[in-house]
C-alpha cells in the first residue's frame, strides 16, 4: 500500500477517536496480514466498491479499547460485548471508513461502503474479501488497542 493510503487511514482513525473521545491514538508500524484470526474481540467489517476497486476495511477492537470508548461516549463502562457495544463498534467503523473514503476521494478514487458487519468473540475469524494483501495498522490509545485492516483489489476489466 502506498504511503498516501497509510496516512489516510492513520489520519482517519485519529480524527474519529479524537472527535468522539478526546483520546489521540498512536499508530504503530503497518504490516501485512494473511491470517483470518482477528487481532481483538470485536470487529466491524465494511465492504468497499467503486472506481475500479473492491475491498474491505475492518476495524478490530480489544474489549478494553471498545469499553473505554463506550465509557467516554455513554458515561458507564460495559461489562460485556452487548448490543450497545456492538452498535458503538459499528458506528465508529462507519465514521472511520467515511473519513478514509473522503480522503481517498481527494486522490480521485470514489468508494462506496456497505453497512458494517459486526463479528465478536475471542479469536474470531474474518475471511478476507480480497485476493490482494491485507495491510494492517495497529493503534494504541490510553493503554488500549485497535487494529485497522484494508485490502483493495482492482476490478478486472
């Protein structure tokens, strides 16, 4: 993935978390993933399509991370991955995806996103929708972790 795409993802995560929680996430080193096992406890998966590309953007939170976010948003810390937590994960993923798509559009590439699918559970798996490599960027905020993953395939003409 290009440095422009990585920067767009990093800026999008920072924008959304800072806006909604006041917390500033610190991005780790991007890496390539091939394993289907998620790097957290709850994932929101957005399908992407448009401008000659298809793909997916996944935001995976550890319980600690999503609980911190929900605590800031709603004023109480959840005790389990309940409906409120799943909704918050989906909404954050939508916001991050939207911010990324806006930045990507500035590069002349328009993408549409699906409603996120929420997958929960320790060591859950997500089957990638791409044949291309999946790039992952870990983030840490207030001692909690999340990972964003992106893959994009060029549509065959």
